[in-house]
C-alpha cells in the first residue's frame, strides 16, 4: 500500500506489496502486489466513521467492471489514488477539485477510517474508497481507458538494494496504469528518495503509452499539498521529486 510522506514520518513504509492471490511478477517470479500489511489501532472516531459513512463512501471490491457513474452518483473525470496513508493529501486534493471523482485504494484500516472521518468533517462527496489491493482493482474493476488520472504519492522506497525489486512502480504495474488512462490522462508520482525517483523516471520513460511532461522531473503540481512531514524534510535538505506523465 502507499503511505505518503504527506501523512507519515519518513521511517514509516509506504505503497508496496502483499496479497497472495495477485498475479505473478513477470520479472521476478513473485506475485505482483500493491501494498504491505501493517498493524495499527483504529480509534473510536475512525470506528464511528466506518459505521456512519462507510455504507456511502466505501466501494466494495468485486471481480467485475465497476460503473463509475453509478458508484459516484454522477458522470465526472475520475482519478485513481493508490495508497493514501491517513488521507490528509487525498482530502485536500478532493476539496480543491470538487469537479473530479477520486477512487482511492488503501488496505490499512486506520487510514481508511481516518479518511472517512475527514470526509465527514469536510463534507466531501467526491471520494470513494476501495479497501482492497489496487492490482486486483486494476485487473478486474477498471477497464482500459476509464481513468483521467492516477496518483501514486510517496510509495515505500525499499531502500536496501536487495529489496528494490519490491518497489511498487515496476514495468508491469506501470503498463496496467497506462492502459487504464484515457488519451491525455496523466500519471503523477512523487517520492522523497532520490534513487527511487531515478528508477521511476527510467521505468516510466520506457513505457511506450506514456509521455513525460517535463525534461526529467516536473515542478510540484499546485494540487499536491506540502504537509508537515514533507516540509520538515525539505527544511533538513531532503529533496522531493514529482514525475508527471501523460497517456499518448
């Protein structure tokens, strides 16, 4: 799963892998997955949000194409977010872009509860949460060409070289994401780990369905907020790299 720096300290892992039933990774003979399971406590407020808001804003996983207009109650451009941590950035962006629908995949229960709580507090109506592995959602719920954008913010960098193959943004997943974008749709990735940024740039540039909107790294788009943890890192001299590619 993706746990953005937006919401978690730098030493807490972000989006990666899990799910024993996911398809085999063609390069490494491992299963392609989008998250790592982590323990965490769901607060009373988050549990209330599950009970009160879950029926409206949780989209159950089904191995069948989803009708996005029916799921959101309207026809609108739809952005997929893979992993949102505790939902701070997600809620900020959804409030900033009320004309856009946001389908958000996250398996960390406290994070799902936290975003539901933010939805209630901020009166957001353009978010739906699928608490399931994003790879399954891509494979079974989202046909080709249905998305207007994809956000992958601060995935787990898997710092050790022997773990690099576990990084989320590998060619098989990038191809899946590109295929589900409409022509002109965008894929926006961000990381605060330079070696991962370099790998992201290489992998994204190799996907023939995608085109880089910058010479290398993009300026931070206006909608992505600078949260306290990212701000702290920048003050310490840590970099942040954004990559924005469009579907050809």
